[in-house]
């Protein structure tokens, strides 16, 4: 009787699909229509039966590897120039997996918090964008907003790479969309945009645990993560709050699962949540950049930093201190900074106009990373000279002379040794601005647009990029 049941069961199982018992899988980052980074080694990874041989083929390349005792496997293929479409085939004995319509081009990761999250359909540009048609040379992939107290091996759901067209564009990052629309025609290869962003999150949450602890061991989010993890383990059924989950949880859930991928660069638009503790943002941002470069094995991985826009009441608080930290961190690391001080709103933290922000990110990348002959750099203060009753600020990083929009330059202030600031009369002289105020006999400090939401932005480059906000006192470094 037992033998008969066993035989019937065997026959029944034989009619079930082999995939039900399959051990072979490819990392969830992979999918049909995806873009692989050109001129970089290509890593394909996943899981299989421990000890099984896994063969991978792409274009004319073939390579194989063996699954480790824990089932993980990783196969390396050589770099390819921009090309495609290709089919990726993965075989392990009788098990097979694969993906179609893969292109080799430039892949950009766009990340940060809610202003990077903001979907195109929620912006003022959506009426025009939804009839713009299809862009087959741009492909998009939106990562889930997973967070984890330990590094995750895969995402909570399968990913979907898609060709960009109007219906799909609506749910995607507006900044990412306009960035891609600016970038792709200028470089002439297929562009992949991977969106990994979560609203309300701090930069420490996106940074690998070991890197943050090594660079800033007393960062309070490290202890916050330990506390949140302990509470989660004590009460596994309780839903953890990402805002209180502490450091590294977004690195663990979003970045770690695709750690073997390669990128042309990263666009980082974040800082709003860090305005509550702006003093540490400069080292935190630098640590994040260096951490991701290590994670992806690209020591010179380009980053484009989007500076916070204007927002809120025109007062001195954490908002502009994060803007300052972004400027200084970008300068420390030699990264392009996208100035958006004229693109925000005094009344909403999520300004709905994102086309110009995305365009500025695109031209910044084209100039700084692709070395194209475009203007993508805002005027930056290069020197401040105190000369008797005046202060002179020199600007560089742009072509031509400074441009004033409006009747006069507004937003400059000067102070003496008492650090009591007065509005300055400003006169533009080529690439410099001369400042004075009759109440300040010997200026020793200067600041420009030092407010959350300046009343007016009037100083620009000829290419229409606003001068960066800053402050400076004699004896300091710009």
C-alpha cells in the first residue's frame, strides 16, 4: 500500500512544473530590458544548489562559477562597450534562467528623500510630459523602499525594468525623468535610471554600518539603530517605524542587494531630514559618498549633489546650514553641486517644479563628468578681499561675467568684527561683486542669501545658473 502511494505521488510530482523545485535564481536587480554599465566588468549573481556549477552567457562572452555552501554564486564577465540588445542566459544543470532585451550603456542611480521621490505626475510639468511620447533609449527601474536591520540579499518584491514612455513616466522620479531627458540625447547611448529613494530619511540611514561607525562613531543614529533593532527582536510582530529605525537600514534594504552592480554615477538629492542636526551633515555626506564608492567597487564613482532649495521662513536655522554643508562637502570631494536656491517655495517643502532641477543636474553631469562643452556650474565664491570700507567677492566656475536679474543685486550682507550684519550695497564688476554699507567701517565678514527662503535671487551666470549661497569671515577658508 505504501509503495503504491509512493508511486502515485511520484507520478503526480512528475506532472508539476520543474520550476516549483528550482534552486537556480538570479539577483532580483536583473530583469528584461535592463541596462548594464558600459566599460565596466559585469557581475551576474544569485543562488543555486550548493556546489552546483552555474554558466552565464551574454553577447559573445561565456563564464561559469560554482555555488558556495550557502548557495550563493557570482560570475564575472568582461566589460562591453555601449551596445545591444542582448539576451542573458544562466544555466545550472537542467535549470535555466534568463532575460531579454538587455542594453549596455550608462546607468545612473538617483537617490535621496522626498524631493527625489516626487513623481512626475505630481509636478507642474506633468501635462506636457504625459503627451511627450516614448523614449526607448531611456530605461527606468524603481527600487522598493525596503529597510532592514541587517544587510538584505534580495528585495521584498521583484523589480521591473521598463522602457520610458509617458504612461510609465508618471510614477517615476520627476528629477530623474528630466535628468535622463537632458543626459541621453547628449551622450547618444542607452541610459538606465535606477530610482532608490525614500521620503523623510536621513543620510546616515543610507550609509553602510561599518563605514559610518569608522568615520563618525558617536553619530546618534548608530545607537538609535541598535535600540530599534533590539525592540524589533523583542516584539517581531510590531511594525518598525523607518523614521526611528536609525543608521544603515536603507543601505541594508536598498543598496546592499545590488552591491555588485556598476554605475556611471549617482545623483544625490537629500538633506531635508538632516536639517534637524545640520552640524554633522558635512562629514555624514562625505562618508556616504566614500561608503558607496567602496560598496560598488568604484573608487572614483561620480556623484552629483543637489543642494536644498529655498523653503520656509527667511530665518537663520538648520536649513541653510545643510545647504552650506552640501557646498563644503562637494568642494572637499571635488563633486559638482547643483544650486536650486531659486527653485523652491516658501510654503511647501516639495516644490512642484522639477524640470529645471533635473535639467541642471543633467548639464552638471555633462560638464563635470562627460566633459561636454556645456555650462553646468553655478558661480562659486573663490576669494573674499576686505579693502578698507569695502569687501570684494570673486566668483569662478563659470564662463563670462556675472549677470544681474532685476534692478540690483540683493541678498549680500556684511559685518565688522562684532558680526552684526547689515544689508550690503552690491556692485557687479565683471566676475566680482563689491560690497559696502555706511554702518560697517571695516568689513570682516560676508554672507550671501543666508536665509531659508531669500526674498530674491538676482545673481546668475550667463547660462542662467544662480550663484551659490555662502558665508565667510576673515581668517576662514571658503
